[in-house]
C-alpha cells in the first residue's frame, strides 16, 4: 500500500499524466489521432532522445551537464556506417562507436572530476571539438542506406509485436539504468553527490571517481545511441545530432530530473522524452503549423523548471518558532 | 596546568590527544593541545570562538591532519586526514548544522555509503528496518522513509546520531548541538546523550552554554588561543572559574565602557513580526546608548536585526528612524537614512573575500565617492587609508585581498566599511566572534567611543560577558519573542541566561 | 586568483598580437585591407553581444539564448518590413524585441528565481521558435539597399566597415561603465558574493534584471547588424552563435565563477578568434579547425587558473612546512 502511495507522489506521475492529457486531448480534437501509425511514429521518434536522456540523467543528478552528446552521437553513427562501407563488420563499427563515446566521456569526466572544471564549460568545449573533428573526418560525405550495416537497418525497420526494436532497445536500457540507480551503492552515491556535495565528501563517498565514471557511462550510452540514430534515419552526415543536446536536457528537466541535482529518475527522463515527442506529433495533427514546435517546446521547459522550483520551495524547513510545537 | 580529573574507575582513556599542533599558513590554530577521553563520560569542550575547538574537532573528524603530536584510540595510533578513516575507526562528529542529504530518505541518510547489501543489491527493506530500530533505541519516533528535506535541526541531529551509532562509533562528538534547539528538544538531546554514556560511548559536548555543561557533563576541558588550559571534574569547579579559564583575565578589564547620557530616540521598532521567525518585537534605542540583545543561537535575534535593516522582509509592524518610517526590505534605503548593519557571518555576508581591502572598505560609499557617474579609484583608496588608520589595521597594502587578513582585522574592515557611512544607528551582530582577545578589546573600545559621540548602537551577542560588559540595557529573546529587558545595573548572568533558556523554573 | 586573471587578460592582448603575426606570415592575403575589413565585419555581432555577456557572467549568471534573441530581432525586422512598416521603425522594433526578450529572461531568473542556465536553454528554444512563427518558411530578402550597404560596405576613404562604429562606441561605453562607475563595482561585487552585496545595500535583483535586459538590447542591435550584413531576415540565422560568444568571453579572462573580467580582455579574445578564423580560411584549413581551436581555447581558459592555483598552494604549503620544521629545530636546541 505504501508503494502505491509513493507511486502517486512520484515526480514522474505528473509528466506521465501530462502525456496522457496531450494525447487524449488531441484524440478528442482529431479523430483517429491515436492510431497505430501515430504510435509507431512516437516510438521511433523518441528512441534516440530517450536513450541519450537516460545517460544525461546520470550526469544531471550530480548537478552536472553534458552538452557534447549531440556531436558524439552523430560522429558515432557516422563511424558505424563508415566502417561498414570500408568492409569492416558491424562489430568493428560498434566497437568504434562505443569506443568514441567512452573516450569523449572519459575526457569530459577527467576534466570535471579531477581538475574540477565546471561541466558546462568543459562539455561546451568538447561539443565544439568533437564536432570539428567529426566534420573534418567526414568532410561532406554522407552515409547512405547501402552503407548501413544490414543488422542495424533491419532493427530500424522492424518491430517486435508491433513495437519498433529501436524503442525496445531504449526501453531495455531504461530498465537496466533505473535498476542500477536504485539498487547499487554507486547509483545511490550519484544522488548523494547531487543532493549535498560537501556532505558526500565528508561521508567518505569517492566523489571524483563517481563523477568520472558517470561521464564515461554517459559517453558509452551516447556511442550506443549512435547505432540507434543510424538505424532510425538510415543515413548519417556531418550534421547528424546537431542540436540534440538541448532536446535531451529538456526531456530530462521536463521528466523531473531537476537541474539542482539529487532527484529524478531515468524513468522520468524517458517519459519526458516521450512527452516531448507526443507534443510534436500533436502539433502536427492539430494542424498547428510546424513552426510553433520549437516555441512550444521552449515554453514547456520553462514551465517544467518553474513548477519544479515551486514544488521544492514549498517544503520549508521547520522554523525557529515552529520547532517548539512538538 | 590544573589537575586533570580521572574517571572514578581509574580506567585508561579511550581516546588520547597529546600535544597536537596545527597551523594554517601563518595562523596557529592548535598549540600543544591535549585531551583524554574516557568511555562512559560526557566531556565538555569549552572555549571562546577562535580558541581552537573547531580545528581540534575537524582533526578528529579526518578533515585535517595535525602537524605534530600523537592521537591514539584504544591504544592504537589514530589514522588522520581521511573522513572515511575516522568513521571506520569509530569517531563520529555531529556538526552544529547537520548536513543531511535533503533528497534522500532518513534511512538512506543513516546508511549513506554503507547501505546494506543483499545478493549484490541495495537492500532497502533492511535499511529501513534497521534505521527504525536505531531511532527507537534513541527514544525518538522518526519515519525512515521520509525524505530529509524539511526536517527540523533537532530531528536532523537525531538522524546524525543514529548514523554515528550505525557505524559503531565509540566516540561521538557534538559541536554546539543545542544552538538551534528549543528547551524541550534540548531535554530530549540530553536523554540521548545520557543513553550513549550508559552504553559505554564517549561523548564530547562542545558548547558555550555553561548551564547545560554543568547539567549534563562529568568532566570538562577549556581551550584558549589554541591550547588546552585546564581539565576538571565538573563537580570540582564552578561557572566563574570556567569563565576565568576561558577568558584568561578579569572580565571587567575587557570592556572599557564609557559612561554616556542617552539622547533622543533614534530607532523605534514596533510590533515587528515575521511568520516563523519572530513575533511582536518592540524596542527603542537612544543616541549614545548601547542596547545589547542576548539569547541563545536560534532565538531570532539576527532575524530581527536583518529585518530592521531590510535584508529580510517582515510581515507586520514598523521601523522608525529619527521619527521617519523606514520602508521595509530595502537595505539601500535604510543605508541612506543612516542605518548600518555589521552582519553575523563576515565571510559570507560582510566581506568580498578575494577583493582588496580598499574596495571592501569603500563599497558602501560608492555614491559619495562618485562625481556624477564617474567613480574615482583614488578616492576608494583614500577612504580605506583613513579608516585603516583609525582602526589600526595592520596590513601590508590596501590592495591585498581581505582573505589574507586575520579574523580580527577582517572584522575591522567590515566595521570600517560601515562606520565610513557615518550612520546614526549601528547594528552589530556578533561583533567579536572568532576574533583574538586583543582585537576584541579594540572593537569594544571603538563601539564605546562611537556611542559616546552620539551613535545609537544595537549589539546582538551570544557571549554573555560581552553583553553584560558593554550594554546600557539588555534585551533577551527566546524562540522569536522578547522575554526580558534589564537595565545595566540590574542585569546579571543568571537573569539573562534564565530568560534566554526559560530555565527560571528549572532546577 | 584575481591577480592571475589580470595577467591573463593582458596575455590575451599579447595573444592577439601573436595571432595577427601568425596570420601575416601564413598568407599573403591576410594583412590586406580587404581582409582586415572582413575580419572586423565578421566579428561585429559577436563582439557586441560579448560585451553584455561579459557583464552577465561577471555577475554570476549566464544567457544561452543570445543567438535566438539576435535571430528574433532580425526576424522582427523582416516581419515588420514585410508588413510595410518603414524600415527604420522596423529596426528599432528589432532592438526593442531584443530588450523585451532579455527582460523576460531576467524576469524568470530574478523574480521567479529560476536557474539561469536551465531557463535560458529553454528560452533559446522559445525565441527561436518565435522566429519561425513570425516568418514561417519565407525569409525576407528585399531590404532597402541604402541600409544594406551600410551593413556591408566601408566608411568612405577607409578600410573600416561601418559596423565598426557601433562596436567601438558600445565597447567604449561598456568599458567605462564596468571599470569606472558605481554600477560596474556593483556588478563585480554581485559576482564575488551576492549575499554580501545585498548586505552592503546593493540592489542585486534589480542589477541582474538590468543586465539581462542589457544582453537583450545588445542581441537586438547585433540582430540589426546581422540583418544588414546578410541583407536578409530569416528564421534560422546565427544558429550556434552563443557558443562563440561564451567562448570569447571566457577566453578573454572572464571567470565562469563570476567576479572577474575586463572588457579589454573580451575584445581581444573576440578579435583573436576572428583573426584565427580568417587565417585558417586563407590557408585553406577547413572551418572545422576553427571549431576545434575555439573549443580548446575555451578549455585552456578554465584549466589555466586551476593549474596556477594548485602551484601556488603547493608553494605555500612547502614554505609553511619549512617554517614549522625550522621552528621545531629551534625549539629542540
């Protein structure tokens, strides 16, 4: 019974409720809105962002941010196709993609965890650097359909009992990540670090190590997301992934992973990504010009941040006068 | 060196600190400090601010490593310099402001970093059950699944104590634990401390409050200027003797109070209230008067003066300066009318640490120093120079950042910055906290002189001798209300502390 | 730490000279008047926004939506002009829209208390979205030629583009206000310790609101210049410019932690980046090299203070230990 009460109080519930309202409301306005096709669009559209949002959660929970994911995911996608087009197998391609992600993650992690540089600046810089190297490496080339490894192509096109595989990959990742965050000491440490960094040090938590490996993990997940990106669009080019980082952060914030750190779950981030995608589809279905999409997204994020702030200030510490009332 | 008290059983100490010294840069925080701690006792650690208590505690906690000296726990060398090591060796420090993780549950706060594991996974159920047991063992009813955010300081301390017990700590240090507690919560804490004592733990109780020390502790050690100057059985000593040890000289010497005839009413505070902070506060201050506001930490004094000055807002009541209503919540307006506030926390509220002495001194005067919009850097230095001489600021250069100065000199800079505005009303909140005794006297001399020149002074202070020595009148606050007002002639430590703790009826 | 930063921004000035020399040696076309014209024109918008961003970061805040505000200003101009509003009025409208957008950011941060990093990521999307709403898919390309010429051409008789005038004037004003007025002191004070600033009577919230508004106006002005330069008002202009602005500001010696920075350093950094970009283009290095260089410079600008702090701490610990050892030796004698 207690777990049901906790479920109701969870931060994730309002996000999920918002999703239902958006989809439901649009269904009322537009007949046949929630059809199988829309569902597929939803699942496919959300796949990449959802996976990236899971990784970003590790980092945001600790009061950091990783803005380099857009550049890295694009580069990873390209590497897979490029490797395949040069005769190397899928395995090699995946190795390169995930390896790149881990490398970028390690670089970010080292600078943030051990040199104690602000993550905003560090990941902003790596966003630049990785995109620059990517552009140079890929100069003007595009990975076309024939260069996409068949396995990835297949995953991108097919479904498991009606649900696209790309989405299921993301879903599986969320379950695993959620489990790790809740049931491992390392995962709990991430929350502690974000909730009160000084107390975390005093409590003997190996803060630098955790921060470092969180960035590495995010990097690895980003590398994996590259495969999904490639599967989703069946192509990759130097513009792949451009601007994705902001959508990812938005999905997290909307999903209850507060920028202040210490709270929120990967489930919430996942639902946040789904909500954003749902709104995109609704806008299209409602006949609202596509041009409103970004403005709506922006307003939504502002609303989510404001709501989050309001909720956290409502719980006031017991005050001088209140404490005597026992 | 006074006789050190021995445990009745004549057993060997659990913890021995021998001739420990520690310096930071040029500042000597600990000088040959020594302390013996026995199992089953509550040992008071006394001393003024800046005496070295905090450094000693932090050394035990593993935050610092002593430069020299030996620390032994149960006969074994105590491993220093690592908070993790201190916890593992059984030393737990509960700070004045307990620092929990607001987003985590109480159970998780208790077991942070050491969550119970079952088949490789965090075992939430066991964690909750065990923490519930710990809370009950302390006689307190807390819900282990509640998040820590919003918990009262008193409850946070209980969680910290439970955490200490869960690490099987043998030595539990409490740093000014009663500072923010109500009377009832203090009683509850004492019961917990006694329970710890009965179960063979050693408790160190750091406090300023002599009545509490005498009620709870068996032995005490006094620190002064970085050294331990005396250890005694509580039974063998008295408050007066303890104060003597803490201060090191006759109390009267310290406070060169000049006699002044109070003039017109400068400040009038009527029925000031702020929800949850203070209620119905009214008082007046005249020119030339020094009004002391005493009370335990957390009684709302700083909140009141901050509201008067305008840094915080208030809900009801009014503030009038020289007959004119002062608009609320606007420090700049209060300043322009002639008010000044030397805040409680000089590092966070009073100074810009990395900025130069010159700029710090002049920051309140920028309007006066500018001609139109042009600000002259030269004028800034002139101001700092002038006040530096008045306050006898010893420093290499006015361009040095204030963080290089000693606590006493830093406080002088804060005073300079405010005195430069030539206020009609000067409010000082803990004016000599963390300052060496010599500078303390200088600050007091300065305040007395200013009062004589006609300035109205409001002084919030937790140091009883200071309040009694400096004030023309003493107001006492408790739990947000004004509960006492004494003229200089009738104010005694007993009356003031009595009103502050509401302990008039206590044994 | 502040002493190092003061040395740092002088260092950026030297770096600028160094890059100019490098550019001169790397290509014969570099030191030509037409190239110098190009560089100045190229950095004008970033320079103007960087002035305001410097103030904001010194005060401890940040604004990631500046590129979108620039674009919104440009889109407003196009939108109004298309609606047959006189072009001069449209330009003023663009600047005003920038101001409003900046004030809205300021409102969210100072009144609602939202964190500036997160909230300006959101307004980045919001303002960009509004560009699309205003113009749809159709950029406005028919702009009055007399104004467009100003955006593109030089002051007669010199190699200086007209756009240098607003840059110099605004930079001069920004420098003066920051280093020579009470308001400037306030900005630094707020960045060093906003709580102490409040306790010292500084109206922290009002100042921050003003700074966000200032950032908006500058973005608006940059939007006007951008529109004239490219002779077009479109919804997808200046994408990613915020990164260039922030990179220049940080590399120019403004500390991301707040409380430290100079206008001179920021201008030097903006020019340096412009020079590097031009040099790379002239020697046929791809624009990607610039991305990598900008990113690296950004990293260097935050790593360097850490390194010097570490070295300084190391030195002081060593000397303290030596002092203690000396004292102990004396005691044992």
